[in-house]
C-alpha cells in the first residue's frame, strides 16, 4: 500500500483538499462568486434603471414633440385666420377708399359743371347786356333811354320792397 503510487496520489489529493479547506479557499471562492453575482445583479439593476429612465425620457420627448407640433399647428391656423382677417379688412378699406375717391371725383365734376354753367351764364348775361346796350344806343334817343331807365328803376324798386 505504501508502495502503490495510487495510494500516494489519493493521499496527496486528500491532503490537498484538507489544506484548501484549512486555508479557507472554499469561503474565498464562494465569496468571490457571491461578489461577482452581486456585481452582475447591480449591473443588471443599473441597466434596468437606465432603461426605464431612457423610456421615460423618450416618452417625455415624444409628448413634447406632439405638444410642439400641436402648438405649431395652432400658430399656423391663427396666422391663416389673421391673414384672412387682414385681407378682408384690406378689401373693405380699398372699397371704402374707392367709394370716397369716386364721390370726391363726382363732387369735383359737379363743381366744375356748376362753375362752367355759372361762367357761361355770366358770359351770356354780359353779351346780352352789351348787345342790349349797343342796340339801345343805336336805336333809341337820349330821352327815350332816360324814360326807360326811370321805368326800370321804378319796377326794380317795387320788386325789392
């Protein structure tokens, strides 16, 4: 038995295991494995937490993007409504200006016609007076003209009173 190498190999194996147990290798190995498992668990928890934060941030950004898009649509609609309102106001103001200018032009034309009519009447009256004066001077004598002036003065005096 002491001569058998298998016995010595077996005895060496037992001594090796005793030394390992005496030194505390199983505890060290178990501790190392536990520490590694704990590290992996912490990394998994951190990864899970980071994933949840990323999902929350993604949801927040998507919500903000939808809100910004809705706000942009509202701004566009408001701008369109305001542009339509301004266009309608411009049309109305233009129509009012055209109407005022048309009225002013018609008033000026009426004034010009009245002025022209007045001038024509004045010229006609002046021509009639000149013609009558010339006719009276050539056909009536001085005593006839004085009598005519007295009669016209009397008629004028009666009509003024």
